[in-house]
C-alpha cells in the first residue's frame, strides 16, 4: 500500500511540475529565468536551475530545446609532462615537466534560434625537457588561439551534444641548448578544426556536477616548416624559399586535442570549481622532417557564468 501511494504521489508531483512549466514561461522560445520562476511559480528551485542551464532535467521537452543567453569565463592552470621530438634539432625524444594555462570563453548566441554557441580557447604551454641520457636539454612552448561555433543538438535526458568548426592558430618554438648551429625551431600553423563535445549533468548529493569532454581535430590548414637541411639564414636572410609553407591535412599532420572537465558548483551556483585533464597530441611529417609533441596535464581552475542581457 505504501509503495502504491508513493507511486501516485510521484505522478502527481510530475503533473504539477509540467503544469508549472507550461504556465510559468518567463522568456521567449522556451528559455527560462530561474530567478523569476522562483518568485512567481511553484517550480522547485533546483528544477528551475536545471531548466535555466539546460542540464537535462528529463521533465519536459521544452527544457532540452534551447539554451538561454549565458556566457561563461574560465581559467585553468595545469601541471603535467611532455614528450617532444623534432628531427630538425635532434633525432631523439626529449621528455620533462610542463606547465599549461587554458583560458576559455563560451557564450550562447541568437543564431539558429539560440542553438549555436561561440567558444574561444587560449592555450599557453611551456616545458623544460631533457634527452634520455640527461646530457642535453630543450625548452619548448607556445600559444594557441582557437575560436569557433558549436551547434547544440537537442538534449537526451541529462546528456547534451555539440558539434561545429573552429579556426585555430599556433605560434611557438623549440630550443635545444646543445646545438651550436640551428639551435631553435619555430612552430606555426593556421588550421580549420572539427570539434565535438558531450556533456552530462550528474547529481551528486544536493548539487549538479557537469562533466564535459571535448575533442578538436585539425583537418585543413597551412603550416610553416624549413626543409630538410635548410637553415633559417637561408630562409630569412637569403630569401631562399623551399616549400616552407606546407598544406596540412590529417595525412601529414594527424593531431588531436582532448579536454575533459568537471564543474562543481560553489556559492550560489554561478561560480564553479573546475578540475580536468588536457591531452595534446600534435604530430607532423613533411619536408623530410618529423615532429611530435605529446602532453598530459592535470588542470585546476574556476569558471564564472553570467546572464547576457
């Protein structure tokens, strides 16, 4: 008898929430304002927050249809390890610690009825490396700026999916302390990246932790590289061009950038603690030279969300 009453009560509560959602829409195109909902109707606050942030409450279809105009800014600092090979400088792998900083801005736009978001990623890294015998060292680092747009597919329960295109540019260098002639190698590329993201809103105790995995893969672009045996003096002083601007695609630059984060709300929910992992796997093989840079970093930072007017 008690199980029967509990089942009926759950059904009644679901019906009340559905009616509240129907009569308490406070913005156009199915977008909720949780603060107004709290004041004007009987939707529970945690459900209203999920409706506002589109975390997939599973209650109604409208809350998985569009997202409000929300912007988020986050900064993460990471510590990890890197493995670098640049045959222009040395035929050997160099490994060592790495420091990485990732600045991310993500904001909803009004494109396609509010289903498109704009994301900007600024990724800065620096590493100090040594060869296997410990007799030589390298400094490696650079900055990557990426900007793109994600289309938000309709959510499935607590799952949210995004896909889109990014424009990405990288500028960096590798310096070998052992080389007297040609001790440094410049790294530069401009690419178009395919990007996909999946998010899951997981209830933990009385809060919602949002898990996010994002993958960016360059598939078309241009990169700078000296040719095999060509010095920078020949390139910049003598002006001897030798296929130094290279067309790149997955066949000669198979690379991928992975980002996994978990957002844990603190305070009133507009600020979250963000922890995660950044995996960067950059490779190239052209002009008779091979290069790779593999890095793994544990990331830690904060994310702040704002309502856009």
